[in-house]
């Protein structure tokens, strides 16, 4: 193996990492989160925005 084989392997690994991140970010399981986040600028309730995105934290007053 020479240096070009390692460069090829590194390029393939970086490409696979990129594709994995894109799939994670735009995959179907994230759609509901992005739909809620897209509506935040139109939400009139200032205190309720955090609990909508992360219901585990609840309201912070």
C-alpha cells in the first residue's frame, strides 16, 4: 500500500461521513422537529417556545 491508497480510503470515509450526516439531518425522523422549528417565528407565546422543541425540559420561568 502506498500513500495514494490511504488518500483514497480517507476520501471514501469522509464521503460516507458526509452522506451519513445529511441522512441524519434530512431523514424522515427529523421532519416533525423541523416543522415545529419552522413555526417558532410565528408563535406569539414567548414562554412556551422551549417546551415545544424540548418537552422533556418543560417550561422555564
